[in-house]
C-alpha cells in the first residue's frame, strides 16, 4: 500500500486513462473549453464588442460618459 502513494503524476494519469477514460477525456475537453471561452471573453471586452453599430433599441448617453468616446460618428 505504501507504493501506491509514491506514484508520479504521469503514472496516475496513465492508470486513470485505463480505468476511467470517459472522465479524463471530458475533463480535458472541459479545460480546453474553459480556456477558449476565457480568451473569447477577453477579446470581446478588449475590442469593445458591446459597441454595436446598429442596436435594436435606442441608447441615450451623456457627453461625459466614457463610452460616448467609443461611439462611431457616422
């Protein structure tokens, strides 16, 4: 029983892959999905994704609002 606690991380992953491959595969896909969602949300905020040119409702902003500088003047 003492040898079971002295396993490396690679050995544990290999044993897990043989015993519960569904859990390890979905865990890997979930981590990949969370990473992609984080990058997507970061890019959305960085590129001001909420500033759509044509909105379905009117938005009134004060001239001293910081978002008013980002609006396109067309």
